[in-house]
C-alpha cells in the first residue's frame, strides 16, 4: 500500500554554495510525481526534494501515478492519499485517466485534478509553485494565492499553446481557446521557469515579460547502469551482428513513432542488419504494435527497472529520438538527458530548429535527420551502427556532464524559489521582481493598517 515513496532519498544537505535566509512553507501543485519514473515527474520530484533538503517545509499536491501507461498504478485507491517522501508531505487526489490522453480527454483529467486539489487543506504557504503541464493546475495555484501576498511561480515543461497548434488535436477554434487560457494564466504569475531557452518566444506570445523568465534546464535523472551491457544484450536476445537502434521512453502522439515502424519495415525489405527496439509504454503502443506486426526488424520491450534501463541504453548500438513532423517548438524531450549520459550515439528524427535539434547540434552527439523520412532514419542508424558513432557517444557523455548537472539545476530552483519569497524575480538572481498590481495594493493596505 502507498504511504511512503519508494526508492533512495538523498541525505539532507544544502546544495553547494546556496544557503537559505529563512525556512519557507512551499506548496507545490503538479499532476506528476514519483513513483512515476519518466516524463516530467522526475524533475518535479527532484525540485521538491532539493527544497526539502535545504530545510524548507514542502507540501506537494499531486495526482495518482499513471504515466506513461495511462492507467493508475496498482495499490493506489480511494479519493485521497497522504504519503511522506522523506520530509515532504504528499497529498494525492483522485482524477480520471482517459483511455486516449489527447484533446478534451486530457483537459478533462487536468480540470478534475485542479478542482480536487482545491479541497486539500494546507498551511498558508510563503510560495505557491505550479507545474505545467497540467496547465489548469496554474488556475488552482492562482486560487491558492487569493490572500494577495503569496507569490506564484510556474515551471513550464511544455508550452500548451504550441502543443495544441503543432499536434492539431483540438482543431483551430479549440487551439485558439487553449492559447487564450494559457496567456491569461501565465501572465499572472510572479515568476516563470522555462526548461529551455527556446521557450522564451512562446512565453512572450503568452504575455510573459522576458524579465520574468528564468531558464533552468532539466538534468540527467537516470541512475547508473547496474549490470553488464553485454550480458543484458545476450539475455534480451539482441544479436551481436545486428545494429540495435533503441527508442526508450513514452510512446505517445508527440513521438510520431510510426516513422520508426516504417524504418524497421524498410530494414526488413532491404535485408539490412538493423533491429529497431521500442522500449517503454504509452497510449500509442497498441497501435504501433499492430502496424509493426510480423516485422522481423522490430521489437517491443516492456519498461525495465532503474539500473537495468540504463544498462539497456549502454547495450544498444544507437539511441533513437523521433518526433512528429509538426513538432518544432512545443517541448524538450527529456530522453536526451539519459541518452547523452549513456555515451551512445544518437540519431534524432526531428527538425534541426526544434529544442531537440538544437540540443543535438550543441552536443554534436549524433545525426539529425528530417522527421517523417524513415529511409533517412534507417540510413543514419546503419551508418552509426557500423562503428562511425563511438566518438559521438563520448561527446554526448561529456555534454551531459557539463550541461545536465542535477546539482546545478536543483541549486537554481532553490535560488529561484527563495527570490520569489523575498519578492524578487530572478533570472540568475539579480533583477528586481515587479510585484503584480493586486499584490502591491494588498501590501500597501497592510502597511497602512500596521502604521
């Protein structure tokens, strides 16, 4: 039964070089949290643990773990659960999980979570932080700061307006409605964290001043490999005379993995020694399995436990990132942090100007090919698998060490939340926070009352 988050917790300590002025009560609202191991949950969890390790009092209101399977994990029952994650209080509220998590079904889930979170009794916080997605969680967070003096910070992992526009899941009218809601919510926050610098343009379109945005990148959250890659490769039945091109992670609409299935079909037709492996789960997996039925150059694997997952990355010859052709701005795939750390060459079927494409260019860790072109994906996998990619994998590992430091990102989140509580918006910690008009009026009335 749930009651305490499983897994190792870090020793309580202050991040290097960062102290706290006073102990804060931080309320964190986010739909995804541990024990979910993929997507945004590891980053929300790491952020909360960084604050708690620094001595702050953290209360997380979150949903029932359901990602990427899109079904609630066994053992999580009832309308509400109280747990502990070390010193962190966790309140889980029940919400529906749609069979098809796109469009209105997903919005309905997020609306239900936001509504349920409003009924959770909490201490009056010093800071409220919301994680988007889910976008409507920001609305619940705005209600939580109704006292007028509580600052609101929002961590933007995906830009909703761009997601809807690039996937077309709600049509033109629905997309415009979502964009309006996003503008209304984000423009009212006191501070925004963007996980990639490319989000600045989308946030500007949402009415967020550039000075309100702090860029804090996601980090490598995977653990170290716990086994011998060669032994695991043998156990999984991956032949040594075939290039194993591994895609690991969520199988959803954004990934556009039909392109990988088509590349596997081409490898089979051309009798090329390449096997594409799709490791993980997601709402599109049944459809992909149907598309790839009887293809001898395609394999599906269920999610692997921590440690073994990282060993599988190291056991592959090539790591595959694939995005839909329409994806250019909306998200930063977290799998790149794990891929680069694994030290294997990467082939990325994505726009060269997308966040993923920009990261690939900066790391020089593989080959970027045009999305939706399975023949190009196959050719790149063959080239990297023939031994051309060893040095590229090493570059990726070096890039991850330099740019995906968990310690640096967590220290940045600590500085950011401290600045919010002190009434200053931080883009590195120096700029003064422009307090929203409603809050300025509240503080002015309170000063007159005290006087």
